[in-house]
C-alpha cells in the first residue's frame, strides 16, 4: 500500500516560485516511479516531472524544463517539485503519483495513465 499526500500549493504572482511536497507512506524497499501530474479545469492531465527511486535521470514536460526541478529525499520519504518563474498556464491542481517498478535503473514515463497510486492534489494558482 502506498499513500501520497501533497502540500505546498498556493496563489503566487507570475514570475514567482513555489515548492510542492509529496509525503510518502509505504512499507516497501521496492523501487517506484514517482511523478508530479497536473490538471487544469477543462484540460487533460499531463505529467510534469518524474523521478525514479533507484538510479535514473528525471524527466520533464518540455514547457517546464529549466523552470521546474523534481527531487526526492529517501530518508524523509518525500518528493519535491521546485517551481520557478511560474506562468499563468502553470495554474492547476498538482498531484503526486507513483507505481512500483522492478527495474534497477530507468527513466520514468510522463504518461499519467501509467501511475497506480495518487494523492489528493494541491492547488496552484497563478493570476494573470
């Protein structure tokens, strides 16, 4: 069982920064793909950034590269999303998601449909 809880969402002016936190509850040593996925009203979910709990490079949605950084703290059982230079189009509900994987090393997919476990989401607003 994997439980995920997001926090850190807020309203921030364009150009500002936020850091989202995903607190993870699990009793496993298995590797997992972890992702931040967002959904704006009326739009499809889109994967924003992913990271593997084993070796592997993070992946990013093209529109957030060089602005967003995903990271994790294994000891604290947390995954973070540092968002800089926020734009109005970044406004959405941001979800933390995960799925178990047996690969020793991999890059994780951005496709939200690949993910099994989901948090409740945290709202990010960027007034235009």
